[in-house]
C-alpha cells in the first residue's frame, strides 16, 4: 500500500490496514475507522478492564413453559421476562448477547455450530429438557471452539437429577434463579480476560 507523508496510516499490529488522505479525514471519522478496524480484527475489545464479548444464550426444551407450569420449582417468571432480565444484565456488563430458544434438539445443535463459524466468544445454555439423554447435543458443545456455561434456575441435584451437559461444559451455575445469568456472564468476562 503506497502512501505519502501527509496521509494518515491506520495500523493493526504491524499491518497497515488503511491509508486515508488528510483531505477526507476528520478526527471523528478517523476514530470511527479505528474502532471498526479493531472490532473487525479483534472481536473482543478492552474497555475499563472488562472484555466486550459476544455470547450466545440458549434456552432448551420446555423453557417456553416457564411461569406456566412447575411454578413451585422455577417461580412465576415467563421466558420473555427471563430474556428481559438477561438483556439488562448483559447491557450493564457491556456484553453483546444473542438469545435463542428451541424445543427441537437439532435446531439447538445447528445453532452451536453456526455460532462457532461466526466466532461467538462463549455460550450459556439452560438445557432444561436437554439436561440428560441428548448425546448429539453433548457432542456439539464439546466440538465448538468457545466455552459453554451450563445454567439452571433451580438446582437439579436437589431433585435427584444429574446433568450430562455439565460433562462438556466449562462451568455450571445452578440455584441462583435469574441472577445466575449475571453470574455466568461475569464469569465469561473473566475467562475471556485471562485467555
């Protein structure tokens, strides 16, 4: 890339990624271009010591029934209310999220593979009905490059259920109610900071 002495050169590491002429460059535009370059070449940026991450949130089979059945175990909150709280937690932490729900295991598996191809940084899954007896989902979680945190609103172990998804997850958060999503998102930030 050829440039004159008066041109502004934008670098990413040792690579010149853009050359801009002073006639077309305002300070605000230059700052915007730098941010775009950083975001494009490095999916995570550091802001006040935290890592901005893109996290996939997966709600498993039966989550659409939250607030309608088993209220004594999971409480009265519905799935859209879960999503509202999760978005507030993510916004407060500076984390970008994508929320997905399906009662079809194959769709969840495809979502994990698609997220891996798109460079998602991590996932949180409340497997719900997929907690046991779903080896294909377990394989998908173990094959993607990003870490997955398993999350349960209640504590399944108290009801005698042992999660098979936990075997392929980086960590497990159980029994904290909706606040567990905040704990998981914060944990993901720490994992990304140290990698």
